[in-house]
C-alpha cells in the first residue's frame, strides 16, 4: 500500500499556498495517546504536530471526550507539549460541522494523513514550495 497520495497532497499543498495556513485536526485516543496500553509510540505524530504549530498552522483537537476526561486530556497535552489552539470547534464559523484541511485520526487513515502532511511540512521547511 502506497501511503503517499499525490492528489491528496496536491490539494493540501494548494490550500497552503492559497492561505499560507492550514487547519490541522487531530484525535487524542490512539492518535497521540496509547489508549489501549499496547505500547504504541506516537512520537512521530507528536513531532509532526509540533512542526505544524511552528509553521503557524491552526491546531484543533477533535475528541469525543468531555467533562473531567477532557480536562485530563488538556493537562496531558500541555504537559507533553502537544500544541492545540481549539478543541472541538470549527475555526471558521459557529457550526457543529468540523472544518479542517487534514485530520489525523487512527480511525480515518492516520498513516496516509501523516505521510502526506509530513511531506508538505518538509517541502515548506526545505523551501520547495
């Protein structure tokens, strides 16, 4: 399976070139946190999220957790220096429908999203775009 998708990358690239920003959404459980204690290491994803923030992207935590659990998650993200600007919010308008240019989520093609976003951030940092 090829994890790089040219069409997906091109759309992401075009969004970045047009706005000089991206909305990067990410889930918590099994995306940056080993919810099932399987020993999975999410350091690559966390590093990519930090890179995105350093490039000025808007970071959105999208999670089904709420209440006390959400407070624990926020504290954990801050402790581990995982950036987020918004939580379960649409950055463009007051609506329930989420908006993002890319979503990192273990249930939504995490590996493919990771590789395409990683290529874009590498290209931006290397001044290839």
